[in-house]
C-alpha cells in the first residue's frame, strides 16, 4: 500500500477538500481567495481549481458575484429524518452492483478528513476512488477515506469484488456498526460526466457518510456522486408500532456498498448539509 504518484482524480479530490476547508473555516458571506490565489496556494492548475469551485458553487456552498469574487454561501436549511428510535433503516437498490478501481493510494489525512475521522492531519489514510456499476452500467463515483492502521494489506481485489464491509470484518477485524449520511442534489463536472457516461452538468445526488465501528470510532469517510437520471431514494417511515419484519438479505443500501449493514446492524441516516454536524 505504498503511496503512488497522485493521479487526476486524487488531485481534484485534494483541491476540493482544500477549498472546502476554507469554506468551513469561514462564516456565510465571507470571501474566499480568488482562483488565481488558490492556484498559487494549492500548487495546482487553474482548470483543477475551477473544476473544484464550479462543483462547490453547484452544490450551493459557494456563491460567485461578478466583479466582486467568491463568497461562502448562506447556511442550508436542514431537515433530519429519523424513526422513533433515531435509527432509520435505509432502503435497498436493485440490480447487480460491481466496482472498478480508479485510484488507490496511501497518504496523509489532511485537516478536513482528519477532523472527520478524529485523527491527526499527519496520520495516514487509504484513499480509494472507484466507479460503481449496476448491471455493467456506471452509476456512481465513490471517494473513500479509511484509517490506514485499520486495514494493513488492504488489496485492490477487496475493493473491486465482494462486500467491502464484509472484507473489513473478516480480513481486518473491523466491525462497522453505524453510519451518519447526508444527501444533497448537485450536478456533475466534465470529468465526472465522462466517467458516468452522462452530459456535463447533469443532475446528481451527493452522498456524504461517516461510518463508525462498535466502539464509536470513525472508520471511514466517504463522499459519493450518484446519477440523478438513474437513481432515486424512497424512504419508508414508521408512523406507529408494527410487527417485526426480517431484513431483506439482498440489495444495496443507497450510497453504501453492500456489506455488514445487510447483517442487521443499525444505520443512522440523516438528510443534512454537513455530515460533520452528526459526527
């Protein structure tokens, strides 16, 4: 798991995280540096910065004002969906799900991911970018950040075949238990459109998830982009007591690869603009 030379997907990911870190350290209405300043600050090209900024503008986190610059957007209105026991079972999606690895490397967590995983920014994480397919057709792009010390020897095969959480449990002794997940509408960039085989600026769903183990320790931070033309969420809300029903062993949780949650573990699912608020 030696670190590889960062590829295009990772450069975009790190640039997006750096701009998000600037946004999260400021208040609504505050200015952020210009694209030119961000290029110098982050050491990346103008197209890379512009792609990250465009994505964050489309997601409603940044506002561009002609002739004035870029500003932190107003805070989003958040509605949390929970059942009576504050755990909402996520519905499953149909189809045969598979993965294609885009990038796989080990690197330092950095400030933003380190904060989410409650670890030092200098500590190592495993970064994975993978394309999720349904019946062979591209459906989503996932960016996974996993504590490196929990998954020594994690292989590319584990990330492309089988259940990731099953591999974490059986191979690495990591028992995931709970996830806090936010879902927002967004649009795809040109690079994302090419991977998902859709037109640029097509609608999409952005999932952000923080997964913890049975001790409450954060294990994995993920953000995923799902095609808006092929994917929808239907929530089943419990409005009163009912007979207990055995979980369906087949299927796929929205935004969550098939894995340990299929064995009956609770999932805390929230619709919120910032998953950190629920971490």
